[in-house]
C-alpha cells in the first residue's frame, strides 16, 4: 500500500459517513491527516466514523453536515471545517446518487437528484475549495467517477448516473487544466463494482468485486507528494472490465 505522509493535511471527503466514502476517509486518517466526516442525514453514523478516525491515527476529526447541491450549505460545510481543522488541503468528491431503473420510469425529481449530486456537488465543493488551495499553492482534488464513463458507457437502466459520471470526468479534466500552474492536482478514481455494491453481476472481473483497498490504493497514489505532476487523469478500478453491454 502506498503510504503518503498526510501529517498537517486537512481532508474533507463528501458523503463519508458510510460506504466507500467512509473507507476513503479512514485511509487518510491512518496516514495522520485531520479529517472532516461529511454527511447530509446520517449524523450518528458520521460521529462513529469520526471516533474511528481518531482511533486510527487522525490528528483530529470532526463532522460536518450539509447538502452538497446547495451553495449555502457548501459554504457552511467549508466554514465549519476551516473553523475546526483549518484550510481544506484534500477534497474527495464522493457524493453521487444513482438510479438503477429504466430511464422512462425515473421521476423527474430523482433524475435531477442524480445529476445534481454527482455534477453540481462536485462543481460546488471544488469551487469553494480552490481559492485557499491556490493561495497556499498546494491541493489535491479527487473525484469519484464510474468505470467506462469516458468511453460513452450508457444504458436505458441507470442512464442519469452514466450521464452524470461522464460529466464528472469532463469536469475533472477541465479543472486539471485550469489549475496546472497552482500546485494543485485534480484526478478521478472510477470503480466498477465495489464490495459494498447493492448488485453484483454474474461475470465479475477476476471473479470478485473491487475491495475497498483497491480503491484506496488509487486515492493514496494521487495524494502522495511524488504524484504532483499527475493531473487530469482517471484511473478505472475495474479489474480489466471491458463492457459490451451494461
């Protein structure tokens, strides 16, 4: 496992009270970071993650609540982190709803939720984090994508999620270009099926889903000090999956 030294770094992972977000945040706690556990409704779970982070070596841990699709909430989230821990050095945009149903059966509100949490949430949080990162001439933004989204992956089932993740990867590439002179890197990690997924296809690559550690390994690579020239990249954590149909 790559071991970046995150001592004196402040890490915010959106949607880190549960699932992949929780594991990503705890992996940075184990490397000495001060961590902010973000949640929208899962306050009790977030407190448990903060306790776990302290037990695993975090310099400090706090919880922050807010809706990443609301500009005022995003401002509140960052203001709370800055008051408790300091400037956000590492932002992981993990929040992203999905809708695994036929597109014509998805309500307009649910369609919007998928697009807004994935695209607008990533945009709003990145925009808020960047001024301080630019001022200190160091920052890491890592966005969570989905495997094969760059290849135009689409299906009548879960269509808004695929569309949204393609947008996240386009935004990642653009933001990397826009920050190339600022000491900031912007990259994406794009899993296929992870060990906590709700559904598992019959034909999994390498006969298993991605473990949390497979996703963590990629995150830590991007956070490492020696990865400062790597920006605008997307690493697919998919075991070599090559979809013909989805």
